[in-house]
């Protein structure tokens, strides 16, 4: 462990990720009703994720910047391909069938879009002129609209949030940001009219989940019951009645936080949130000390994508945000999001550790 930085691994960030990985194994064993196969697959995906983190951390930021436009173009082409020949599941056309596995191209854009915006704004002085901001807005909107068309509103909002973050970090003036927010507000009626019925129903259910407790409000009601019943110390590991009695749907994926809160209570929640916020703080510190504009913008954008991940998921589970398909980062069962986030953390470590080598 003493030579972690020699391999471009940031020690504080790495240890925090190990804590999250350990928590995920503990809670998924309970959430999956002690299913050893689920646990084995999750452990394999975490191992793969840490391997990808290690590989990406070895890549110099200059190399990442060089390949950024190509990665963004590839991601955009794959998103178009999803709309044309994509595989449909649960009413959404989000996957490409590769024969041996299915692949969700929107995951590429969680990395490629902030990378592209960072590359775009790094070519100009700060604050950027209005025309450069407009081009940046178009870059952000392209994947957002393609992903919303699938439909995948949760991922579209995550990517939009990361795009606005990079716009802010690039030094865009408050007047321009105000105009963007105003245009976004004006577009809400248009967005509402193009939403699917179930999406509109989810937003309406947010205001009063008890209005349809056996329908669209069921997930939220059961999750809130699980979180509330955990109390201060929780019911104890493997004692989640909501999950084990099958009251809580998707207990090992989107609603795994409810299982964790029921079993470990407020103490466990504070530990988890503290670890998440430490990761965010470390990522922002890496962005602050980055020497190049591209590195600073990319580090800030990737860090806040991670923040949006757990903020949206926990907000969804606790009933303050509508139900969208956003997993709890590094804990929910599923491989694609884990691999994507680990690649993002590999980029953060590359930015930080290569900066130190250059400085010496």
C-alpha cells in the first residue's frame, strides 16, 4: 500500500472506495435474500471495476484529452444506433445486443460528455464568450435528447446536470447561467407534453404517494416505510422485513438504500453519507489543484456526476424526488454503472497523481 501513488492511485480516494465496496457486499447479501450468486456476480463486477480504475489511472490526462472527441463521437453514434436497432426491455429501448452481452451506450456519455465539454472550454480563455457557451450547450443537449428519447429520463437528467456543472466551472457568467436556467424553465411545458404517461404519473405521485398506494406510489411508500422503521440504530443486519417479505420491489437495485437504512438506521446512513461526501470533497480538491483547464473541468464534472448519482437515488427512495432508474453508486446490483464510475475515479486519480509527478 505504501507504493500506491507510484501506480497513480490516490490513497484517500482508494480507501474510501474500498469502504463503499465493503458496505455494498454486506447490504446486497441481505437485500438479495442471501443469494450467493448475486453476491458473487457483484464481487466480480467490483473487482472488474477496480481493475479498470487501475488501468485508467495509468493513462496521462493529455492522452485522455487527445481521445476525448473520438470517444464523444463514438458515444453519439451508439446512441443513434440504440434508437434504430436497440433492444427493448421493460418498455424502454436503451440497450445494444452484442451477442455475448447487452450494452447500454448512455453509460459512455456519463464520461464522454463532461470530457467533451472540458476539452471544448479548455481551448478558450475564461470566462468563455457567449458563442462558445452556446456551442457547449449544444454539445450537452445532443446526448441528453437522444437518451431522453429512449426513454431514460433519470440518466438524461444526470448528464444534463454534469453538463451544467462544467459550464459553471468553465467560468460562465451568472447572467448567461441565468438565461440558461430561464430557457430551461420555459421548456418545462414542452418537456411535460413529450413525457410518457408513466413519467408524468411518477411526478404527480411525488406530491402525494398515498394517492395511489398500490400503483405508482407503491415503490415510494414501501421505501419510506423501510427507511422510517430503521430508527436510530436499525433492526440489524439481515433483518429487513420490507425486503425479506417482498414488500419492497427492486430491493437489490434502485431501492437498496431502503434496505440499508432499515437494517443500520440513522447511524449507518450517516456513515454512508459521510463516506460519499468525503469522496465528493476529495474529487473537488483534486479539481482545485489541477494544473490544466481540461483537468480541472473534467475532475469537477466527474465528481459532481457522482454526487448527482447518490443525491437522486436517495432523494427518490425517501420521497423527495420522483422515481427514476438511477442506482445507488457502487452499491446497487448492476455492472455497467459500477464500471463507468470506476473509470471516472481512475481519471480523477490520473489527474491528481500525474500532476504531482510533473510538479517534482
